[in-house]
C-alpha cells in the first residue's frame, strides 16, 4: 500500500507564495498604520522617539491581528482565543522589541534621530521584525489544518457496482437482465 502524497512541490510553493502575498498585504497595511501613528505622535506630542514608536507598534499589532485572523489565516485552525491571542501577543511583543531595538540603537547608540533617520530605522526595524513574525505566526499561532484524507477513501461506492451485487446481499431480488424474458 502506498502512502498518499501531500501535494507536489510546485503546489506547496504556490501555497506559500499565496500565504506570503496575503501576509504582505496585511503587513503593508500594518506598516502604513505603524508609520502613520508614529509620525503623528512624533509631530503632535513631546514623546521620545522610541516611546512613540512603541505606541505605534501596538496600534499596528492590533490592526494586524484582525487582518491575519480574518484574511491571511482564515483557513487555519481556530484554536480559540485562550491559546491564539496570548501566543500572538507574545510573538508580537518579541517583534516589538526587535523593531524598536533597531530604532533605539540608531537613535541612542549612534545619535541618528532626525525625522528621516527615525523613519528609515523604524522601517528597517519593521522589516527585521516582520521576518520573525511571519515565521512565528505561521508556525505557532495560526497553525495549518491537518491534511484531509484522500478523496477516494471517502467516496461512497459507485451505483453501478451496488446494482451488480447479487440479490442475496441486499435482501431483495435482483432484476432480470434485459433480453432473458
């Protein structure tokens, strides 16, 4: 007996490409939210750079959760908010530290704190954290559903074969073949 194949390599690559595209669409919106809130806070408040960035990241994380759960990973197992949300928050916080650590190092380590520099390093931090988030969300938070059983095993017996059974199996008399009357 042979084991069923899980799909060709090409199918898996196409599936991963679709997932990356959806993740990118949601992430792109998150980047816009993140940078928008960051710049709004930087230009309308007296918050320090990293504090404004952390607030912006938290707003983007909230936006992204909704997009990931209801768009990117809507076909994934729903493990319930008691498992999914804490994992999402935990991995998002690690991403927040990565993202804002880059900005912190640039601002306070190298003194690059102008408007352009802050946005460039905020963006670099987002990009670095995105790689981590993609891996962790797909691996731990939004787990793939198990592969379905092969369709052939689940199909009912064909009608032609059922009609060809002897009458003793079904408890009724088999019809006479045409031409033997």
